[in-house]
């Protein structure tokens, strides 16, 4: 082979290699952009779910607190009714009444 043919073949391979490198680089950049978008989407979803979870936890705590207050009021009223029965010489059923728990 003469020098001109070798130079042409090397030039063609170089051009093919550069073209393949460009296509691969372009595909890599496109994939990286997609990964960044997916990562941002997932971070946003995690933040939303954590906010919902915290909101539900606060609502549950509020509900539990309200139920405790209501239970305490009912227990206090029941204790007063029991005391009225005893004051009027009526044996309450049950005869034993659980002591009221200290309020929190």
C-alpha cells in the first residue's frame, strides 16, 4: 500500500472514531439529564410523602389528645354521678370504682 491509501484509511478511521465518540457522548449527556430529572422528581415525591406523613402524625396526636380529654371529662362526670348515688344511700354498680388517673 502506498502512503496516500494509508493516510486515507487512517483519516477515515479517525473520522468514524470521532463520529462514534460524538454519538456516544451525546447519548451519555442525554442519559445524565434524564437521571437528574428523575432524581429531582423522586426527591420532590419523597418530600411530599414526608410532609403528608408528618401531617397525619400531627393529626393523630391531636385526635388522641382530644380523645384523652373527652375520656377524662366522661370519667369525671361518672365519678360525680357515683358520688351522688352514694350520698343518697344507693349502692352503685360496680361497687368498686377505679381511681381517676392523674391528668397529663
